[in-house]
């Protein structure tokens, strides 16, 4: 029994996909911070919409915030806005350094710490996507740190990190599904229509009006969401249902991004699911078909 658990946790995956995972996380983090840049000073500066004093009432004393450094850097003549720019520049530079394979472990820690500090500094603005982004950067830190060891240890640490992510997702989806199942709106389909009318744009709502005549569609979507979330662990760890479940989960989060305008949340959850279970998808047949198609095309052109 102990041997099976050890094999499941520490030997389930090889670190051959490690570089791809790191680059996917880093590129997503870069896109995420670049979308925030236009509103940077409105969110984080001392002249922002919400004063740092108000925000800090929701933080514990040990949680790092930008205000700590605003005061410290003022002694060397840097304003709060300049300090903010320095940290954002350091964050972006750390991500680029990881893309270039420069001291990945050091810059992975730097990126995570600055992102964690930014979340704490904008607690009243932060939501689920921000915390999942921070969690993703912790995963990235663990994977980058594994690069400091020999190949065998790299495989062990990488496998542990992916299993940790899988278990984390299983818990997240289970309790999300349980919360929905305890109510009535998700069981009778009202939740889907409520989401569309509350969060969607007027264009989406107008195009969805004909669907009101077919309430069964809303019931199928709502009940399907509850079933997938409640039984996510069983569906994902069964090889016969894994691919279709992963596809449905991706579609679910695409729906969240489109109909609720939660683009960052939808995208980060798709990324996490692909990192956690995408390795089970065998792309070799697709690659072979594509290579065969290219070869046939080349032969045709030669003839």
C-alpha cells in the first residue's frame, strides 16, 4: 500500500514536460500583468481608488504589502509611484528571465513574492483569479526549484507538484459542486439564466432570449456543471472519462469567460486543468496524421 502511494505521488510523472509548463505559466502571468498596467496607479498607488490604510485593515500584520516599501524607499528619495513602478518592472523582468532560462529558481521566487504582495495591497480588488494566479506561481516556483537537483530528484519533485495540483483541483471542484447541490437554483436551471442576466453584456442577453423557450437547456447545463464538479475526481482519474471530462471542464470555463466576463479566471482554470491532466492526452496520433498529411502534400507538389 505504501509503495503504491509513493509511486502515485512521487513517480507518476516525468519532468520532460517541465519546460513547457514553466513557459505556459510565465507567458500567462506576463499577459495578466500587462492587462493590469492601464489601471496600475488606480489600484495600487497611494492616490488610488482605495487608500492603502483602508486596505491594510483586511491584512494580517505579517502579510507583505507595498505600503511597507513605500515608506522605506522614501528615505532614498523614491516616491510611492516610482516604488510601484520598480516592483512591477522587477516582476515583469523576473518573468522574462524565466523565459530565457536565467536563474529560474531565484526569479520564480521573486515573481511569486511580488505578485503575492500586489494581491495583499489590493485585497478589496482581488478575487478568485488573482489567488489562483498566486497559487500557479507557487507551482512554478516548485518546478523551477527542482531544476537545481539531479534528474531523478527533478522527476520526484515535478511528480509531487503535479499530484498536488490535481488534488487541489479535486477539492476545489468538489466543494464548488457541493455548494451548488445544497441549493435549488443549480438543480432547476435558474442559476444559468441568472448568470447570463446578471453578468453578460446586453448583446449576449439579447441573443440568449430565444433560449427561454427551451428551459431544458438551462437545466442540462446547470445540472451537468454540478455533476462534473461533484464527481471531478472520479471522472478525471478514470482513463475512459478523462478526455471528455477535461474537454467539458474547458468548455465550462470558456462559458464563464464569455458569459460572465471573467476572462482571467476562465483562462487560469483552463491552464491549471491542462497542466494537471493534459499530460494524459496522447498527441502522438495527431502529430503522425499531421506529418503524414504534410508528406502527402509535399509529394503532390513534387509530382
